[in-house]
DNA sequence: TGTAAATTACGCACTATTTTGTAACCAGGA
DNA sequence: TCCTGGTTACAAAATAGTGCGTAATTTACA
């Protein structure tokens, strides 16, 4: 997933939203402003470094806003931008879709079954 | 992005949709049934291995349907399932969001500017 | 007539590339 | 010395690409 210029909006959103963390961070920031350390606590399996990287990615994409206060110890706040807020329901819609997709959905064993059909043919 | 069981639908959708290819494949399959080789031609930068892997992932997720015909040369068709069809507009919505997010969006240089602010403090 | 070659949708092993984690370091005041 | 929010260098892990093999039938050609 290198720097392939794509001009396709869908490819571009996915470049930002792909991976475990972006949507999770959105989720936590829905509730309002959070500090770096809050987000660290919220998901302990996310490494310090990755948190910093992902936050910056979201910031550059205009989804979250970073506010740094002068002074020590350091203090930095993160919250959703206007467009970040608009994104949240779209993500939720995906979650909703996943939940009631169960009806017409295929059990994980199907792949093998299909394969066997081909082999037998 | 290992096999972390999550029970959160959003995390689960993203596990399937993350990466460059899933949404692209959806996009090509919108137009109807395609064969493996069609999809290969549609995006030449996708290796046959990845194509096979991604297709299977989408199949197991119940988004696409795989139909293998007996006989040689081999022939396999792929098309969207009912729930796959329902997913398409949601993805499109993300694309739409990306396009008109420009207004309240931050230019890529901002990160540096912010950093300088912090440093100066 | 006999045979070699092409065809399709992959699987597999091996390598290359990318992403992620770990740990250490920084700043300057309490 | 600790605090916070990073950054950097190095290591480990995950992900992606390359190229060969394969199956049964048709076509190509000497």
C-alpha cells in the first residue's frame, strides 16, 4: 500500500481508514475530547508509537484536530473535526450492515466445499 | 492485524474491508459477474496470488459468491451476494464523504506547523 | 497420426517489501 | 526523578510479489 496516487476517492478513504486503529480511534473520540494518554488507556494493545502515527494520519486527513498546550508536562488534546463527525455515522452504518448480513451469509467451511466440487469435476 | 476476536462489528468489517483491494473488487463486481481473469485485467497491479486471497476473504465474509464450472479450461465466476449489493452504497457514501470533506480539511503541512508551535512553547 | 502447445484458476514455496513493536531518548518544570 | 507526547533506530512480524506446477481438453503443426 505504497504512495500510489489514485484519484479515486474510495481508494483514498480506505488508505486512511484501513487497519485496526483508525475506526477504533474515531469510536473513542466520538465521546469528546481525549488526550494522548486517554487514548493509550482506552486501547492498551495499541503501542505508543502506533498511536502517534495513526493520530497524525487522521489529523492530516482532516478527521481529527490536534491541540497542543504550551507548558510542561506536555498536554495535547484530540477531537473530531466537523468532517470527522460526519464520518462517524457512515462507519456506524458499516457496523450495522455487518450485523444483519448474517441472513444471506456463507459459513466459513464453504470455501473447502466448493474446492472439493471443482476437484471432483 | 492478527486473529484478535473482537465482538465489535466495526472492527470486524474493517478486518474484511481493510487494504487496497477489497473495495476495488467490490467496485468492479458492481457491474455484474466477472471471471478471475477479468478481474486480473481490471487491475493489473494486483498479483494473482493476492487476487485469489482477497476473493476468498470476501467470499467467506459473504460479500461475493464464487461459482466454479466443471471442465477445462477452468472457469470460475464471481458476483456480489445480496448483502454484498447492500454494502456497495455504504462504500460509495464513504467516497462521497471524502470528496466534499475538502472544506473543513487541513492542508498536509499543518502537522509541521503544529509541531513548531509546540516546540516554540 | 502423433505430439507439442495453449488455455484457466489457482496452490505452493521462496523472496521482497511494509508494517508494527520495543526500547531508549528528549524537553523543561514540579 | 517523574511527568507527557512524541521521535528515532533497530528488530520482529505480517503482508505482498514471483515464478513454477497442474489438470483435461482443444488447437496447431509437422
